[in-house]
């Protein structure tokens, strides 16, 4: 299991201390690189704004992520059940990832306006792919002997999928979901840069234009903390969904 | 009096392609499996035993020949013949109970009902106290017993067991063989058992069928006229057992 929260916290504290000392000793212009203390001061002083905009980004992100995971899972399962579908769809799925997001995002804004939809769509567009690919790989790695055994019990393809393939593929699927979560954070900010009136991505642009470097860093910090929490939530869900792995380790 | 036949295998041929060449796995395979008997197929490795078993449980179809099962009233064997593969194939995410219940669940049994039936048999299969354990926590022998329970719970008239004790150590293997015989004596069904261990075949079976190297066919069928119930220590050390063993080894030697 995890060795605890202390090692990453200590490492983080060390790096921040080094940063703070460097800025002070070398007299760096705070407009170029504000010291961590200034960033923290900014966060505590503007907690309301950061939280409000953080909430906006979080809802876009979660909506897009949920759609991405569900779509990715369904595509993966269908590609496994229908061979022809896998062959037909796979190259097109890869193609969706070749489209530069900055090229599509403005069109989405054009279609759906300054609403949550273009942001969620951007997030979904980049997060479904790792889930779909890992689902397909996970499903294909199921022991063919197990499938044959279930067939002698009279199980059809959907039953085999539900009883053997999906549970067996869970570790791979969750690898995909974790990557999807990391990409979702970037995706949400990207969606906001193209056109929005609130959200952390919007805040970043505003701070940048006004030369408020401390504010920019504060926004990035909030985004990073949000991303880390979400990432670990996925990890906890994974441990919960595969609780049998804990038992399997206590060998007799 | 003629015995009732559970499975009549006649003139089976099965070939498959291996790259560019055609491999003949079975050619002219004939055998009868009498109803309610314990029948064993012994043969050298790669003699087509597994191919034959796949045909028996309906996972594969022969190129020529037929497998008749008068009791089923149909020739569709998939989903009707019980099968236990070499590997235990337990699902690591299911408890012992849930693994044992898999077969029943596939057959459309309600999940709770399947679990209840599985739990009722735990003691008989030496698994009491392990109902909620996961396969990763079990020894090889216990895993194999869960797999046997999974197969037998389905209550098939014909059960095909593919080297179920092949990976066990000698001691566990002997005790599992005795256990299987006891269980079979209480719950008569037809068993087709595959092994490459001649002692195992003789100790367990009513009839031993010897297979030739590829293309596999039955070259010798030997009735094992040893009274039941059989006791391992007595049977395998008896003079008659060794005569039968010599018979089989001789036939096998001629072929190799």
C-alpha cells in the first residue's frame, strides 16, 4: 500500500523552501517569479474568487470526464464484442486524437456559445481515448480458456463479457481512467481559454493580461491541488472496485 | 445385457491448419462411453486428447464422424456436457463460494440460489471455513476442489475432466483421487477423465482407453476389473493392478 502522505509533503515543502530562498537571495522581480509566500498570500486573500472559478472548472471537468469514461467504456466493449466494429472504428478513434484541440474548441464555442457544453465536450474528446484503448486491451487479455469454460456452461458472449472479461479487464481500464483524469484537467482549462466568462482557465488569462503573476501562480496552484485530489479519488475508487486484491495478498 | 451408452463416438476425424501445413489430430477415433461409468483416456502428449475433449463438450465440431448422446435427444453438446479444464481458471475477484457458483449462474440460476447450493457442498469438498476466501489464499489442491465443485454443481450426466490433477504434487494427487472416487460413488454420473498417468487411470476407471500418437485413435481398451470401493494403498500395490499396468505399458511401448 501507499507509504503515507509524508514523503510527498516533505519533498514539496523542501522545493518550496528552495524557491522562496532563491527568489529572496537573488532579488528576483516578483513579476517574473513571485515567491511561494506571495502566492499563498494571494490564495488566502482571494479565496472566494478562486473557489468560485474553481467550482466552475470542476463541474465542466467532471461532466466531460464522466461522458468520456462512459463513451470510452462502451466503445471498448463494443469493439470487443463485434470484431468488424473494432476494425472499422479503430482508425477513426485514433484520428480523433490527431485533431488539434485548439482547432476544434472555437467551433464548439461557435455551436454552443459560452456555456458549459464546449468545455465538457473538449474534456470528453480527449478523455475517452485512453479509456477506450485500455478497455480493448484489457478485454483482449482475458484467458481464452476461461471463455471456453463459460461457454460449456452455456454462457453467451454478453454473459462472458459481464462475468469474466470486464472484471478481468478492470486493472487496465483503471489505468486508462487515471490517464483520462489527468488529461481532463488540461482539457477543461483549454476549453476555457477559447471562450469563457469564468473558470480557472479564464482567471489565468486575465491575470496574465494584467501582469498579476502571483495571481496566475495562485490559480495554477489551485488547479494542481484539484487535479491531485481527483487523481487520488480515482485511485481510491480503483482500490474499492478491486478490493479482492487486498485479500489475495494475505496468503496463508 | 447390453449396457446403456452415454456417448457413442464413431469415426471421428479432425484436422487443423498450422501455418501452411495441415495437422491431422484425430483419425478414425471410435469409442463408447457407457452410462454411469468412469472412463479414462490415456495417451502420449500431443496425441489429440484435448482435441477429442473439445469435441466431447461441444466447443468444436469434427470434420467427419459423429458423437451420439442418446440421453440428450440432441447432438448439440455445448452447454450440456460438464467440463473441467486443466487449469483451475478460478476468477481472482470472486470468493470461493462465488467461483463455485459460476456454472449455475451461467445456466440461468438465480445468484443467491446458486450461492446457497455452493455453500451446501462446501464441507463435502473440504472447503468449509473458506467460503469467503479468495482463490489467491488457497493451496493448489483446494483450488482444484473449487473447480471440481463448480463443474459438479451443474449436475451434468456426463462430465469431462481434462488432467484435473496434473499439476498437483504426488501426495495431494493420491488423496484427491480417493476423494474423487468417493464422491463419484455417492453421486453417480458418467465421467470421461483424461490423464497421462497410467497409475491414476487404472486406479480410477472402469475402462481405460489408450490413444496412439498423432493422429490419435483408440488402440486399446482395457476393462479394469477391480472391485469398488477401491482403497488407494491396496489397489496400487496389488498384483492384478500391476498386471494391468504391464498390459498398458506394453501396448504403449509398441506404439512409441
